[in-house]
């Protein structure tokens, strides 16, 4: 029996998925290292748990898989690229549910490629899987409302639970979905027993993390408070809404087509819950002064509807060609501002262009030479090499503590050290919960931000021997000036002093 030939649709889908993964590597300049946040997530693989201060446990288990696969930068970057490819796959399937043409399927894939998703999927953070989980929730609901099969409700429950275990951000989607479905005819879903069976399944799946939060007095609330005080305080609502458009500037016509289609296309009246969900969720994010990228999970479904709608309205190929030319052409022009293809030297040379697009404003609300994400992707190997020099000078590693000022330093040292994970730690993020103080500290490698003279003076009073090993000199790194000290023979009970900080 002869095998059926691969259809044109399947061939193009596979081509787009491969292209997505290839671009996620090809459009990243080799000068950049991993991002500060990525190191923390990778270190979580060494401390499996039902929860963490910074994120739920899903990312830690992905990190464990990455470690089994070799823990190289290539493997680290592969996973967000795969999550991005899976998002395109779901968008393609959503267009299929809408009986969209092959052009519509290709258009949604191109819209996803020519958007902020491409940059998002180069970073190993919970955000890539967050977008995928939101897309899967919408897709499962669309399938359920189309065929009424209970299996789709259970698929929805699994994806919602995985989304919750990946990032609590999905709670905003669920809160937006509830009133949106209630005000439409789709509210009959709440009368079906399988809805409550699916709800029970979701509760069971997330319960280990919920119990962990309860037992540990809800660390997530403390983390949210810290975010509000240090980062969200510099966010304003006008920027939030502006960013929603900037993320999809190249695919703006597809995005607008989705909103218009959901509003005026009569055959899609049964899908109005999608539009209501968008409005309710965006309103929630705006009320809580959220960062713009928190809402990125809302757009795969809108792009799917936009692609299907435009394929219905643009029947002639000249118009379709113009749409594709605009989407792809503007993306090619904006690639240097979307993806880290420029080196720091090139970015500084194009300072005015980056500044006009608001790409040089950091979480502190100030303008800098590089985008903050890029400054957070340099200097880490240099720091790890300096710490290795200090580590080499310690003959007896028993009783050695490597203490850093922030989680990025600790994670980067553990990742890039030539000695493997050498147990660098910090009082920030999850590291303070992992600090082992069972062995008396006799030697300390101290990593201090910006070479603080006052802090170094205090160290010199607590130890009989202190030696400055070096500092990060990379002029483009956010860690520039971070210094490494080697301290021997403490005059005080170091463990007792550290426990005071842990209590605080």
C-alpha cells in the first residue's frame, strides 16, 4: 500500500515551524550570553520543589530536562523556541477550526514570526510557555464550543493547570474568561457535569503548588510586593497600551482584522466570547498596572481570527501580496530593534533610533546605552572567570561560602564556572532558601555590586585576611564594576550573622 503524499498544508506548516526555531538562533548575536533570569531558572533544577519564591515549579522541571540534555546554551535556547513553534502550530489549528484557507494559515504563521514572539522565544523564561498555555486554553475552548466533546474540557483543564504551574499570570486569563463566557450563549457550558469534572482535575493538578504556598505563607505575595516596589512602580498605563500595538507593529493589519472580524462578521457571533475575554483581561492588567508583555498570551487567538477574516476579504492576490509585503518588509526593517542582532557597539552607534522607540528605558525609569535585556546578557563569563581565580586559591573547599549580591550573579557563576556548579548563593530570590549553613564558614568569596568601598571596609573588619581578586570590566554589562573578594579567617561567627539576614 502506497503512503499518501504529504499535503501542501502540512509541508508549509512544518516549514514555518522549522523556520521559527532556526530564526530563534540565527538572529541572536554571538556576543551575547544567557540572560540574568535564565540562570536562576536553570539553578532551580538543582533544587526540585513544589514551589519557589520567584515562579511556580514547571520551569524547574524543564530545567532538569535541559540539564539531562547537556545544559549547553544551545539546549537552553531550544526550549523557548520549541514553545514558540508549538504556539504557531496552535494558531494554525485555530484557523483550521474557522475553516480558514491555506493563505490564512500561512498569514497567521507569518504574523507570529513577525512579532514580539520571536524575541520572547529566544529567552528561557516562563513567558514563552505562558503564551503557549494561553493559546492552548483558547484552542481547547474553541474546539469544545464547536463539537461539544468533553475531552476538550479536560484538555482545557490540563493546559490551564500547566499554565498555572508555569506562571500565575494565567489567573488573569481565567478571571477574564469567566464573565466573557457568562454574558454569551456559551454560558451553558457551566451546566454540564464534565465542566466540573475538568475543574476538579485542574484543582488536583495545581494543588501541590497551592499547598506549598499555604505552608510557606504565600511567598508569591511577597514576590509581587517586591515587583510592585522595584519594577511596576515605573510602569504607566499609557505605555502598557502603547506596547500592545508595538509588539505587533508588523502584523498590525492582521491584529486589527481579528478585532473587526469578531465585531462585524456575522458567522462569528458565537465567538464573541473571545473579544469579551480580551477586553476583560486587558482591563484587569491595566487596573493592576501590569507590564505590557504580561498580556502577550491574548494575541495568538486574535491573530488567528484576523488571518481568517483577511483571507475572506482580500480575495485578489495583489492585495494579499501587499499585506504580506508590509508584514514581512516592516519586520525585516525592524529586526535590529526586535532581536539582539546588533552588538553593543552597533547599538550605541544607533543610539537615537533605539531611544525613539523607547528601547533604552530600563525598569528604573532611566535611559541607558543598551536595552536592559541586552545589558543583562553580557559580562557573566567574565564574572565567573574571576570567581574561578578566587576558587583556585582556596585549598580546602570545606567551609567555603560564595556569596553574591543578586541571583543573576549566583546563577551565572554556577552556570559558567569551569568547575561546574560551585554553589554560589545570594540572599535574593530563591537562593536564600537554598543556602547551606550547616558547615561553619571559614572562607568567603564575596561578589559585590559596583565595588562598594563601604561594604568592603566592613568585610575587612570581620576577617583577618581580605584580598581583592578583580572586577567585571565589560563596559556594556549591567554588572560592570562588580568586584570579587577572597576573605579568610573570620573574626566573627559568620554563620550566625548570615542567619540574621535569613530571618530578615
